[in-house]
């Protein structure tokens, strides 16, 4: 299942390049080997998010769930991203395994979902948040969905570090000297304006 999932993502990315110019509101059944693509109608998109969104069908972990990479070129806070996800019948993505992490990362492994500064590449929001005031920055992390403790983690080296005692949300992150984009996680303050997030749906959203 894990390997199938990986290859299907590659196929989907390839297929998407042919379909993306069609715009929106199309449920495209693509050739064998491709997953189905459901693009989002722009009327459902909040002001600061671009309409060119795609949802993908995953299998393996989270089998049957739908994942949607949302680009927010003008920035989005964690709370805004979560609210958008819930309003559309989903939730910020919950990651339970290395396979699912790789699946989700591939959906957002493109420049439009990332914010770069001189030293860091800040990737999209994930659905994990930190509660409580434990001294150890690794303590207190939960997934928004089901308020469940994390079982799988993929923190970058040295993270989570709760920098400035203010970092309570998780996102993909890389040091730029290491890579432009990585599937490793960082804790960051909830109010930062990141350039994307990933929504997970337990079933195909009715709107698409
Ligand atoms: Ca951090």
C-alpha cells in the first residue's frame, strides 16, 4: 500500500500539469495510473487564497481520505487555515505515518506553498498544535482532529524548540542551506502568515 501510494502521487502530479489550465469546478477522471483530481470552485475560496486548488485521493494510511493542498500567496494564519478547512468539511491535515507524511509533502513540494527568508523555508501548516505549559517543547502536541496526541512525528533536528516561548503550531520547514523544501516539521508561532496549508477530508467533500 505504501509504495502504491507513492507512485500514485507521482502520477497525479504529472497528470495535474495537463489539467491545471482548465481552471476549476471540474471533476476530471484521468487515465489509469492517475488519481482523480477535483479542483475547487473559486467562489468557495476565501479572499487571501488563490482559486487554483486541487484535491487528491490518497490511499494507504488515511485510505479513502482526500487531501487538498491550498496555496495562500498573501499569507494565512493557522487559525484562518483551520477555520477554512472546517468550513469546507475537513480539517488541517493529521499525519500518522512516514508514508502519509511523504504523501502530504509531495502535494506541497512546490514554491507556491512556501515562504522563504534569508535562512529558512517555511512550508504549509499542519494540523498539530501545542497545549499546556510544559517545559519540554516536545510535550503537549496534539492533532486538531479528534484532539489526539501525536503518534508519528517528523520534527527537524533541534525542533520543536518553542523559540521565544511563542511557538505552538506545526508546519513543514527547512533550513535553506539544507534544502528549499523538506518534509520535516518545525514549531512556529500561530500568527505567522504562511503560504499554504493542507486540508484532509474523511470522505470526498460534497462540494467537489
Ligand atoms: Ca521552532
